[in-house]
């Protein structure tokens, strides 16, 4: 999981750097690159994380219009504890681990299901 997080963070930083450099006539200074390097090292050594993403999208043409929103949450802590959650117009999912057991929450039924034991 940590490797996937590091790759995602590195890609995010690289994409931001590329977007910034392409959207501006200014050359990225060494100060900015040093700052991005420090941020990257900070995430590489992280023992836990918590990300929340909200994505909205509108698709339309002359005869129709569609709007959708997706909310994603991911958090992980030492000891095999994590919380993954996603909500959209098509459904919702929630998976939680307390370090010993993994649980899935079924939003429509308002109940938890024990899935498996964690391997910490």
C-alpha cells in the first residue's frame, strides 16, 4: 500500500510540475523543485495518510445534460487499520479494518459484514 501511495504522490507532483510549467511562460525555479522534493520525501516517510477527493463532471450536448459527483475517501494507519469509502449516483461502498478484522458496510441495509481477519 505504501508503494502505491508513493507512486500516486510522485505522479501527482510530477503532473502538477508539468502542468505548471506548460501553463506559464516562467521557468520553474530551483526553489520550487526543492520544495516539491521535500514534500515528496515527507510522503515517502509517512506512517499514515488521509485523502479525500470530490470529483464533479457535467456532460452535455444539444438535447441532454448529465451531472454526476463522486466522493472518495482513503485513510490508512499503522497496525493494519484503514478506511476506504466511495459514494456516487451509482452506489456506495465502505470497507474498514481495525487491525484485526475487515468490515464492509452496506449502506442500503445499514449493516456491517465481517469479511476476513487482517494480516498486519
